[in-house]
C-alpha cells in the first residue's frame, strides 16, 4: 500500500478566468488570489486574462501564473485577516512590476526573482506577466536559516549568477510538477527550501548581526504572544519576564512592526476572526469568543474588529458561506489552511 501511495501524483488544481464571462472574469480571479492580494484591474475587465496551474509540494505551493495588467495590494488589514506566515518567491518569466514593499521602492523585470514576506505590506502594479510562484511557510525556511532578516521586497536580478541559479531551479520545478509523485515530493521540497534559505542567507549576510538578533527576539516574542492570547496578563512586561529581556530591547524589536501592543491586538483579532467564522462555534456567543481571545470589553472588541477587518463580528460569522462561491478552487482554499496560516 505504501508503495502504491508513493507513486500517486501530488495534489493540483487549475484556475482560468476563461471559464467565466464578462465582469465575472475578474471577480473570479479576485476571489482566487484574495488570500494573497487585494487586486484591482487596470484595463477592460471583460477582456481580463488570468490563469493559475498550482501544485501542493509537501507543504509548499508551486504555481505557474499568467495574468493581465493589474494592481496588487497587501495592507495591514489583509495581513491581519489572512494570517499567512510564509514567503512568496516569484520568478517573472515575462512582464514585471513596479511598486513598493513596505516603504521601499522596487522594480522587477523578466528574469528577476523577487521575495515577499506575507506578514508585511506591498503595493505594486504589474504589466501583463507570466510567473512561477512559490509560497513557502516560514517554518520550512527556519530549518535552514537560523537568523531571519528582513527580506520583504528583495529582488535578485536575473543577470546575476545567483539570479540565474534561482531562476533555473524555479523554472525546472514548475515544469516537473505535473509528473512529481507523493514519494518524490519530500526530497524535492527539502531541496527547494534549502536553496531558498541559502539564497536569503547570502542576500542578507552583510551587516546582519544586529538586525538578526532583533528579528530573532521578535520571532520569539510572537511565538509567546500566540501561545498566550487568551491570558488577561499578556503584556510587554509578561513578555519581557518570560523571555528574560529588557523593555527597551523588546520595544526596539517591535518598532518597525507598529509596537508590541499593536501586534498583540492584531493576533487576538486574527484569532477571533478565525473562531467566529468557524461553523463549529455557531452556538457560542460573540462575547464568549472575544473573552477567549483576550478581550474583556465587548464594545472595545467590536470597535477594533471593525477598524481592522471592515466588518462587524456578526458579519464574520457569515464568512464561510461568503468565501465559497461557485468558482472556489485550490488556491484560495489551500492558502486558508493551517499549512500556511499561523493563528
């Protein structure tokens, strides 16, 4: 039985806007990529083109994509709502984009490889393009990269040797996906994760030590926050005590992320959204769910929830039905799974 299973093809899906008509073409695409981006059309919607050929490779997503010109945005609200804790690595085989990652201006052209941290923000405008995309959970990279450093908006130019190696691997990876078996997937995924980690290590190695220490402290603090979201005692002081660090050190680690309390609130709200939209919690009151997520005031919870997500807690209970129209397929569902989401 094990031998038979190892020879099975890995999970895959295909999406095409050509399966829809008129305004539904872009609407279907918009839903499909909603876990990654808020997108807006630039040209005529009825002529919009978009296709995704995706594969689940032992815990990471590999996809070939083609799409018309459009605007991409990932803001703090989307980061909080989706909870993706992963990197997006893209090879542009045609086209490109201009825009910003956080506050840094970036430009990518055909042959370049770019990296986005999906816990950070971006705003770009892409030309008609073709890409190979890899969504890889940070946990898979952490096995090979001991000290994370900021990489959101990193561009590895295709003219460099490193860019050529990365591009060649991603291109070969996408071409091999239709024939990869379940038995082959782990070694291919591990090799890919190691290559990406080594690439990130090289690109961030210069003058990294101080930044790496702050990043490591930030990650340790985030892990502690996630494990204690329901505790009314969760605070900067409790984090400092648990991690044996001073308040100034902790505040510096969170300075670029909006502060410690902002991150605690975002994590609590993200958990509350997940709990509210879970059909298994239909019989539990909103107040009870809010309390479990660390909120002691219903009015405070409701106000913050609307500020971050743009809807009321009662509306979030309808999220499962609203998130699954007829054109639901692999990308949206996969990127909503615990494999990529850290709540």
